[in-house]
């Protein structure tokens, strides 16, 4: 079964989707799903953190071969040990590691881009990502490498491999050496042109020894579950990468 491995529901502060709705939509599409609620520790603004205990209390009854319970960890070096403690103390199926903050600034905020060139900003983003990937040994997959392109305040926010190849190669090589998967996040994978921009990154991942990818829609609403997964599958196949999902922290092969 193919899994959409990046789904947010009501336990994430930016989604109000009921898990029953997510289950129904996935069944319509013939997909398995992994719930990956956000946890971003040390949030600089007033925020309600994920109550992991309540998350498992509410959702364990839904757990099955078609619905797995994961988490999306906001990686920050200063939160390493607190995040490690959470992951070690709960039975997650899947841990997705993502970059949402750099230098204590949330990446969607204008302040992260103010008075800096695209090159300088993206370099700092990749530098922080590499630092986290080196020490977050308990994540299973590195989430949305192109996350910054959603929010960057530049005329052309797109991520091009050739512009940042040294930094991207270091990240991909580290992921490959640690036998981590890379996520193909389908939220921005809306056309063959979008896929073509990202293709060199995943092609290079294979060249540097990477072998696994997870694919996820990053859905916060039911209509986005499963979106553009076929493009991600095609990309993975073209790059010789195996599409996997994680169950009990071990990779399983999708179809």
C-alpha cells in the first residue's frame, strides 16, 4: 500500500482536520496515512505545544496497518536533548525531521529575509539544516528540503540545486551516510516543471549513496491528502530511489 507520510490533524496548531475525516479521505483514495503532528519546542511566541500524551491517548484506538502515528519534529540544536527525550519515551512509527526555525526566527516570517540576499539567506538555512542533521540521529527522514521556497521574499524564491550544490551535497551525503530517508514533499510539487526543479537534488542523493525517500502531502485539510503523490513516485523511480514508509521506526516498502 502507498502511504501519504505527512498529515496534520487537530493536534497540530495549524490544522482543524478531524482524524475521522482524514481516515475517510484516505480510504476513498486507497492510501495508508501517517499522522505527523507538529512539535516545535522553544517557540518564541505564545503557543500551545503538542501534548504528546494526549495525542496517543486520543489516536491509539485508530492505529492500524493503514494508519500510523508519527511526529514532525522541528529540529533546532538547542532543543536536541528535549526532543530526543520525547522520541525515546513514546512509540512513534515515524519521526520526520524538519527545519521551521533558524536563529530563533520562524522561516515564514519576513524578518528572516530582511536585508539579506537570497544567497546569504539560503546558505544560512542549509547551514542550520546540516548542523541539525548531524546530531538528530533519531529522525527517520529529512522533511521538505525546499521548505524555504514557500515563504522566501525574493523575486524568484525557487530552490535550484546548482546555486547551492556544495551545501546541498553536504546535507545529502550526511543523510545517506546515516541511512536516513529524504522526503519528497508534494505540497509544492504541482506540475512537471516543479518536479524538474527538484529532480537534480534527489538524483544527486542517489549518487551520494541515498536509497530511500518518503513521500508526503503535508496535508492540513482533507482535500490535500494524497495530492501529487504520483509525481513524487515518478521522481523517485527516475532517481532509482525506493519509496518507503516507516512502521515501528522501520522502513517498509510502498507499492
